[in-house]
């Protein structure tokens, strides 16, 4: 997980609906579980806007860790973002700006990550890891904290310890 | 091959430079081989514009064949277009408009097609087929006509005969 999109989603939502939802309130659930169902399209519209990714903050430690690991591994960034087609160009530019070691040749947009041949996959969504067995690592995020998963990496520091 | 992007590239180039380059002149070579090297960025800019794919014509027979084959196969469209990030959204909408059986879950943007797990790959670029062995089929295009390839499909009619 390199982009802290949930922080920006909550900022925009709180601003628009005069709420004060914190990231902590997402403990064990996704933003889709938390918000009223009629507001799901609002959240999806944020993510599908052309400029959303120009404002998304980085996940702590991602930038340095990717730079370090790029010297040892051929790293691909696989984004399942095709549900949000208007955001693809900005997502590309987010990678280009913050992760200069990842060229366009190493960026993949693919909703079904099981289709990708890779030695390892680190992902915050359990369903993306289902075909990876022991090569799959769950990256801890608020929404997945209650899931019992055999190989979990809590942050980029732990990723560096495991793969560095 | 579903999008006849070369036709639109030549139209735009001929219009801009007052030339009369035909598709036939691409027999055995790519547009990058044919044009003066200083004009390569021009061609790449066409392809990287946000609206190029709103005007690209379809390859003959593609639309019907994909609709027919979708009833029998789980078809993915894999585009290597990440060199042209500003075009990604329009490429998505091209698929959405012309190939309604292909949802966003079945669209993949990936420069290196060897990374994709698939039973078959049909592609007009030999380098995209290199890891597919007998499961790879070369789709005939002007630029690849002189390449000796064991399994070639000349058009969508032949694809339907082989897989229908």
C-alpha cells in the first residue's frame, strides 16, 4: 500500500457532509461498511475524479522502502483501480512523481490480481492474495485488522525487515 | 487487435504534414520505422492525448467476434498502453462503448504481457507472445506480415473459426 487514499476520502467526505469521521472509526471495516449506503456513489465519485490522485498522501515509509527494494527486486505496482477509469492517468502520475524507480513498464492496472505472475504479492485486501498462498502478505490497514491472516506485514518498516 | 489506431495516426499525421502515407506503405514495418525519427514524438503525442481513443476506428469484425466468444470464454483485453498514460481513460471508454461484454474487471493495462496468466493470447506484437508458446497467436497487421510465425490468425473471422 503506497497511497493513503482513505485519508483523502475522509477529508473530502467530512468537509462535504460536515461530519468528523476519523480513520480510527474504520477499525475492522471499510469505508463502504461505515457510511450510509446512499453515500457510496459519493465516495466512488471522489475516487473516479481525474484529480483525486494529485492530492492523495503517501503511506509512511513507502517511498524510501520502494527505492531501497528496487535495487534488489524487480518491483511492479499492481493497482486494481479499473473501477475508477477517470483516475488512471493521475494514478500513473502519482507513481511517476513519488516512485521514480517504477517506470511505466512496471505499473499494472488489473482488477483481478490472481492473473498476475509474481513471486510475492503484498496487498491490503485478502481477496487479492487468494492465489498467492505463502507468497502473499497482508499489508495491515484499518479495514483488515480483525482478519486472521498467516503472514501479515504491518508497515513498510516490516516489509524492509522481511525483504530488505 | 480491436482498435485500428494506425489508421487514425496516419490520418492525423498526413493532415498535419501534408503527406499521403497509406497503410499499405507500412507493409513489413511499424510507423516508427517509416517516419523520420524527429517525428516519432509527434506520433507518440497523438497516442498520448486524452481524446485520441474517442476517434479510433474498430478493427473489422472485432466487435461481433468478441460478443460471440464472450459466451464461451472469459475474455480479457490486455493493453500495453502504459507508455501513453493520458490515453488510459479514453481506452477504457472505448472498450466500454464498443465491447459491452468486457467489464472493467476484464480490462488489463500491462506493458509486459508475459506477466499475465492466460490460456491463450492473441496479439499483433511478437514480443508480447514470447512466453506463450503454442498458446500464443500472432494477429496479422501490416507491420508483422514478413515475420515467420508458427500460429498466425489473419483476422477476426479466422479467430472465430479457431475458437468459436
